[in-house]
């Protein structure tokens, strides 16, 4: 049996006297799709932000690809695409400029991949971000997360309609 992709062991995050999350334990193995379904305020965002590195745990451990989320966040970021629930963009930038900027941040040659993903999602690269609909802005976020060909994709919120 291989090591899990994500492993949380008694993960705790406190904000002073308030607990964001308390002793969460779970693993996610290769090939699994994992999701949180909890009420508002249950700690889903805190858990994801702790996994992604902006928040440091106050107890327990969290790892992705056997790397410590608190100490090795920049290494983890090379292999993880993150799609937050909301993105903030420069409205005056063109979609293509934004995506090339993202590719540069990740250190990838993103031109061909960017164009292929944009074509697949029917996203107009020459348009200004401020002129896009909310749905098309979401597409920019999806392409940004997929541009570096991540081994793992973490999405903040997913809405499934049937």
C-alpha cells in the first residue's frame, strides 16, 4: 500500500481562544475524490487554508505528498493546483496576460497548454477580465489551477446540480 496523498493527524487550528478546527484525522489516497460536506463554520475553509500553507496549524500535522504543509508549502505548491471559491483579478488585464502571468509564477511554459485549455473551455483569451461574465471568470480560475499540470487539484467549492 502506498502513502496517502493527503494525511491529517489530529490537525488543530486555534484563533486565540476560538478553535477553527479540532483534531481532524483523515487521509486521501491516490485516485480518490474527497469532499467536505459540513455546515457553515465547521472548519472546511480553515482546513483547506491549513493544507495550502497560508495558515499554520497550532496542533497535529498535515501533509501532502509526505511534505509538511506548515513547513514545506512552497514545495507542495509546485504539485498542487488550487481553485478558490472566489478569485480576484485585475479587471484591466486580458485573460491571456493573466494566464501567462500565472504560468510564469509556476515556472512553466504555459502558452500551448493555456491555448488548449482555453479552447476546450471556450474562453476568449484576448478579452479583458473586467468584461467577462462570472462563469467565464471561473473558467480563468480553472485554467490557472490546471496550467502547471498539477498532480493534485484542490477546489474550495464545487456545486453539483442534477
